[in-house]
C-alpha cells in the first residue's frame, strides 16, 4: 500500500469524523448563533428605544410645562413677556440636566438657561420641524457631543419669539446603554461558549465510539471476529455496541460451523467416492468372479444413492438460502409417505442390528403439502434416528391425529443430545455429535420444510438415553 495509501486512509478517516462535527456546527451551532444574534440585536434595539423614548417624554413634559407658563404670561395684561421669559430661563429648575433656550423671530437663540448662548452654526433640525408642525424632535451631534433636542412653536403667543427649545446630553444614557449592551454580548458569548464546550464533549462521546465501531467492523469484514467493543454507555450507542458484539458472536459461531460443515461435507463426499472408485477398480480387474461383481455393484449403487441424497440436501439448502425453495402442494396422504420412508430404512436398520417399531394407524386425515418434501422430512429424521443409535437399539415410529393436526413421533434409544446442544440442533451447519456421519444441515432443511407447511418440529432429547422428534402438520380442512 505504501505511505501515500496510509495517508489517504487517515485523511478519509478524519473526513468522516469531521463530517458529523460539521453537520452539528452548521445545523445546530450556526442556528443557535444566528438566534442569539437576533435576540441580542432585538434586546439592544428595545433598550435603546426604551431609554430614548423615556428621555424624549421627559423633555416633552418639561418643555410643555414651560410653554404653559409662558402662555399664562402672554395672556396677562400687566405682564412683560420678555422679562418673564428671561426670569423663566434663569430660574429653570432642571438646568443641571438640560438647557432651556428661547429662539427669536429671526431663528436665533437669544436666551439660554445656562446664560451662555451656543455658537451661531448650531444645527437645529428640531426647530425647523417645530416651525412646520408645531413640535420638533432631533437626536444628533453638536460640537462632537450627542444630544437630544425638543422644540415647541410659541409664535402664536408672542410675535417676538418663534420657539422655545430644550436640549440634553445623551452621554449618560449612552453610557448606561453601552453597559447593558456589553452585558448582553457577554451573556450571548457565554451561552455560545457553553454550547460549544458541551457540544464538543457530546460530539466526542458520539464520534469516538463510532470510530471504534468502524474499526471493529472493518476487522469483522476481514473475518477477524476475536475483537469485541467495550461498552461503557447505556444509551443508543451502547445498544448498538451490544448488538454488534452479539452479531460478532453469531458470525463467529456461524463461521466456525461453516468451516466445520465444509470439512464434514468433504469427508462425507470422500468416503462414498473412495468406495465407488475402489470397487470400480476391483470390478475392472475381477471380471470373472460374479460374487465380487455383485457385491461391488451393490456398494456402488448404495454409495451413489448416498451421494445423490447429499447433493439433493445441499441443493435444497442452497435454494432455501437464496429464497428459491418452493413447494408443489396438493392433497396428500401422510401415511403413504411415512410408510415409504420406513420401508426404505427397514433393510438398513436390519443390517445395523437396529429394530424399527412402526405403529401404523388405519387412517389419518389428508394434508395439503408437497409429498416429495414430506417424504424427505421423514427420511431425514429416520436416517438420523438410525445413525445415532447403537447396535441393538430401537427406533419407534408413531402417527396419530390430534385435534386439527397430524402428529408423527419418531423416537430412538441412541446417544442423545446434551442440554447445551439441544437448542442449536436445528441451526444450519451445527453437528451435536462429530463421531457420526452427516453434513449438519439436514435438520435445518427439515425444519424449514415443516415450517413452510405451517407445521412445527419439536426435538426432545437426553444425553445417553435417546431422542424424540415430534413433527406436527396441519390437517386439510
């Protein structure tokens, strides 16, 4: 592979990790950031409006109060309006907070509460607005200082003066707003930082286990099932790790059984092939001895039949695995197929000194099934019963009707199956006893056939005592 290949793998690995993080950043963190930005901007805007509106209202209240007093002076016959206006300016109670000004008919500020007239180039948009609509408002900068100004048109009460104006500095309000703004920004930054820290920890708690799972499953893909994922979580990641570990256990078991199956099948195929080859060579040499030829032909026929049965069993298993296994259903007599299976193995049982006891009833209901596959079920079970029985043993076969089902019970007095192996005997490739011939898929095929007929296959066994196989099939209604 080389260094470049390893570098590419590492880059790809980092890319996979960063992809989840990037999705979190763009899908969650970016949204939260934008949301916090909108909230912070809205809060700053609301606070500024609140403070500015409060200041404007306060100025309006003060200037309206002054305008009311001046109106009373103008309506008094004994009043000197100019003197009264000057007195009002000098005695203005809020001169520490704001400045009151009087503007003459020429638009010049001639009186102020501070006693110091502003420069001649002072901008007064609020005055211009007041001259048009009666009231004016303006916030802006004057000589580098931010101010708020409110004007009221008083030309209707005295022709010498056009308006009065009140002006206040916004420096204190702006300083307060800056404090609030900084606090809001710090709060939002703190929330964002907290989210980043907790999110980073959370993402690591997801990415790290996924990385371990990824590396482990790569080893599984190469056939190494010795590794297990250490599960420290009790969440969905933990459940996933547990499931993967269980999967590895199952795959490891299946792999071992598959290898054992290949070895077993190879041995099972080699034995009849060796016998066929050996007797074929013998016959080709001993052409004059009829007895030798007869015996050899019988061996060849029996071993060929055995090979044919094994190949058919393997084909059925392959069809089941690929989902191409199908049944040719029709109304059929179970007793006829069971009787044929018993007849096939009667001579074999006699040769191996095993007694077959068949309690055949007179009549049983028909079933809707595939007669060839049902016969295959009986042949496989009876063959196993004889195979795992010792000389002098007994195989008992019984068929009866129970409710709406037909039950066929086949028992032997053979070696039996241990309690630990019993739950696995219908698993593909599994062999409970390695001293007896067989591929380990016969019962798996039989169980599938019975299930496809809507029936049930039950196995009871005790080690050293024997095994009972109960096949239940639904009767035809």
